[in-house]
């Protein structure tokens, strides 16, 4: 092979378009009945625990129903996430409607999510200074933090802190608090007002109805029981999910000059095998993350087939492993700060040198 041909082959193999070319056309087929069934399943799995919560205050039942309600919200959110990408159905308008409805139980502003997640996170995955999701600090940046900010970082980057990080950085700062400039400003403000109004109406109605029958204590407790606790559990689930997708000792973040679409979407994402029942009922293949980053048009039920094709073509690039709690804990201990020039994760002690 000539040197010119070798250079051409290397450049082509590092093209995201070449990766998309190996994905079978069948992965882009959409079945209305499959989507309808998934949506009905997700709605039932969310509403059923809420009905149970409304009917009981027994502590052991709450400990069962609260996680199920959190998972139910996550299942709806994953389908809404697909719809927000325009992947669930053919109609762009219907995708937006489905996304807004499915994201409402988790209080996500779809228009703001579209900007932060679809455009920025997917457009610049693991690029320094661009992708804000689990963006690591360098030792110098960590040293410059105040005491409270350092403590907050240690909590949010601990094994139990993923939910706190997602709640503050993604849900609050980059969605509800974020004031988008330009042409997106109006759409995001309208979505915020609409969603906030619906949430306020539902919570107020629940509080008033239960206040009449059970007094002020019930007026406070029932909305907390039905909405607040499931929401916080959802935040923990989705925060942990996003973390394991993009943080690991062998996942790199890239400087601005080193980063390419191929590196961000292929080398900085994962495929994690999860328990079949949990995946089928709630996760909808979201842990098969590499093909989703390669092409967001691929719907949730086609991700396994696309992953098989991509893995066969790029076996040395695609990361695939079984989801492991022990490995997650090891990752949270090792991945605290980052050396962007060296391309590796660092512990906190690196900030002391």
C-alpha cells in the first residue's frame, strides 16, 4: 500500500460517516405499533406505583413503591429523550409533543434539554470547555475553588453523589436557571412557563384535595410522597446513568485541538450490558450508548442491532462490558480530576502537588 493510500485509509477510518455507513438500513426502520406499546408500557409502569402510593402509607410499601415510581419516571424519560432527538416517530411535531409529555413527570423543560443535551452534549461529547455534562476539573481548577465548592465537588463526584450533581448542574443550572440567548430564548421560556404551570396545578390540586380529607399534614405529605420522593429517586437513577456512560478510567476527555467527532462519539462512550428484565421494562437500551452517539436517529429498539454492526467493524475501539456496581465504585474513587494534556484521570492528591 502506498503512503498516500495509507494516510487516506487512516483518515477514513476515523470518520464518523464511515461508522454510520456500517449500520444496516433496517436500524432506521420505525414501527408505530412498537412505539405505541412502549409508551403504554412506560405510562402504566409510572402510574401504577403512584396509585399504590396514593392508597397506602405503610413504610414497607413505600420502600417498594418509591423506587418503582422513580424507575417509572426514568422509563418515560428515556422514551421522551428519543422523541426529543426526533427518533421515536416520523413526525417532527409529534416527536416534540411526546417528548414534552414524557419528560413532564421528571420536570424537564424539553426545549432547554434539546439545546443542552441534543446540541451541546451530543455535538461536543467530552470536549474540553464545551461538553458540560460531568466535565472534570483540572488540579489547578480544583485548587482555585473555595472550601464549600471543594466539599460539594467531593460529594457530587463520590459513589453516592451522581444524583446531586445531575440535579444541580444539568437539571437546575443548564435547564431551569439557564437563560438561553438568541432565537431559542422564546421557545425555552414558553416551555418553562407551561411545564411550571402544569406542575403547580397538579401539586396544588393534590394538596387541596388531601387537605380537605386529612388536614394540613396530609396536604403536605401526599404531594411529597407522590411527586417529590419519586423525582429525587429519578434524579439519582438518571445521574448515575449519565455518569457511567461517559466517566471511566479508560474513557478520555479531549482538549479542543485533539477532539474530533469520532473520538467523542466512539472513544468516549460505552456499551454496558444490563439485566434483561430491567432493560426491557424501564431502560429501553439506553446503556447501549455508542450507537446512540454515532447517530441519534436510531430508535431505542434498534440500538442492539446497530451496536453489533459497529462493534464488528471497530472491535478495537468500542468499549463493551457488563454493568458492575463494584467497577462503578472503583471508578468514582479513581476519577476525580483530569489531566487534559496527558489524557488521564487523577485523584484529589494531584491537586496538592
